[in-house]
C-alpha cells in the first residue's frame, strides 16, 4: 500500500509529530509512506524523517523569513479561512486557511495513494469533505471528545461519518465516540501511540532527579507540579526537578520557580531531540496534566525504567499506569497527593526499583512492531469493508 499521513506542521516539535514519525517509520518497512505537512515554517524539520519516508510540505508559512517568493493569489488565500474546518480549530492551529485547503484538495486529486490518514480534527474534516472516493480515508484523534469545543464537535458529527475509519488512543475515547457517532462495527478502533525502535538507555534510579516533559502549555499545569515539588524540595533539598519542553510560558514558569524559592532545585530545560536520553538521567517521572490524550511521555519514561507519579486525569494515564505496580495514580488536581506520591518514591528506593522493573515490562506493550501490526490489520480490514460506490463528490 501507499500510505500518506497528513499533519498540520511536520517541521515543528510536539507529541503528535513524534508519534506520526514513529508510525510512519514502522509502516515504511513494508509500504510506501509519505508524511504530508500542510505548512512548513523552517527549511529542515526538528525531527529527522524516518528512513524510507518521504516528507512533503504544501505551503510555506507567512512567518518564515526564508520562504520562497509567493504569488499574490497564494498570499491572499493564506489570509482567508477555510469554510470546512470549524472556526475554533482554525483559531487553535494556524495551519488551516483557504490556501492549505485548496492545496490539499489539489494534492488529493492527483495522488496515487491507497490510504490517507488525518492526524487532527481539522485535517480529518478536510479529508472527509474532499478526498476522492478511491482513497481510503482514516481519521486519527489525539484528544478526547469532551475536550473539543462545541463547533468542532458539531463538524465531527457532520463530517466524520464520511471517513472510512477512525482511530482513538484509549478505551475511554472509543466509548465516547461510539456514543456520539452513528457508525458501524469495525469503523472505530483504539490505536495507542508507539515507541520508536532502538536501544534505550536505562535509568540507574540513583540520581536525585524528578523529570517532567511536554509543551509548556496550561494543560500541563506545571505551576501545580512546582507547588508539589516544593514539598519534596523542603524535605529533601538534594532532589531536583527538570521540566523538558518548549512553548510560550517559560518566563511564567521561571517566575513561579522564583516565587517558590526553587532557583537551585527546579529547572526549565527547554526542548530536546533525545527525550529518552534525558529521562534516563532521572529516577522518577511526574505528570501534572489537567488532561492527556494519551501520555506519550509516560511510555517513554517506562522505556528507560522510570516509575511515574501522575494525576489520575482524563484519559490516558489510567490506561497506561497500573497503580502501585509501575507507578502511582493520585487524585486528580490534588497537589498535596501529587507531592506525597513523589515523596513516597523519593524516600523508598526499593519500591522505586520494583516499579522500575514493572515499567520496563509495561513499555513493551507499545513496541513499534506491535503497533504497526495493529495499523496494518486495521487498514486491511477497512479496505475490505470500503463500499465500491461512485464518487460522492
């Protein structure tokens, strides 16, 4: 099969981008695979595309200082909204415009692909609206249905049933979408994110470091993590907190660190291309999110033997972490409980080591060959179920 994975911006750094690259690499072992980026904001992507995977971009972004010269009509279209994608989705992601919609339509009409996969609601909407009938269209959801705004949910209800199939990350997501959409059996499946192949470093569990990772956005609630860590730091001044990730809130986090008097104990480390290598330097992973679509950093932490302490937030952590086996789930939004969970593992190295051994076992559930096999089975089943009807456009 020739498979095209469509992503908003494959040149940036983020969890969805990493997971798309991972599965593209897995599928490329037996299939022709291309990653199609709606926009391009730099010459080279932050992550190197997997071996055997072609990366293609449709539109250079207006903010790219080195972008090639653009025509007047192209510049006009990139300032216009698309009528297909829900307005709040366009507000949340600048990749959507009348120009990217037009360029994607043109690409799909000319494509010789067998399968095209969307990776966020706006892209799924565009594929449902404009993909030729000869293409197998699959939507991916990385966010729980309840996290979508009303206008996005309305477009999901109207357009998603036109897709040939859809994947979600968790059983909780699957139940929500089954209740929301009138779809047939087999149309929807759970598809967890995969770990990339390779040898992973192993944490010694001896460094007095707690790690957290993810974009510096409000949903990650790093100020609450800092408040919880302040309790740990007072009891164990030699322990450190390292937060890995990029985003626009770094100055606010540093101000919070100063407010709590954690100058020498909490650090914002910025982006890294080798997250597992950095996580292996720690002994505990902390997750303070308000919500998680899945929790990729948890399985990355597991892959290097880090036990996790996480809010029991909707919806990913509880489907990855087995409480008191490979980590601890604490009551959602309870900062005191988060602090107590971290303290428990700080003060009990034997329990930390026991959970580390279980975390390594849990990580194997997300090995790339296993997830790739699930993808291939789902695509084959949906191809067989696809009606052979006339073009619906």
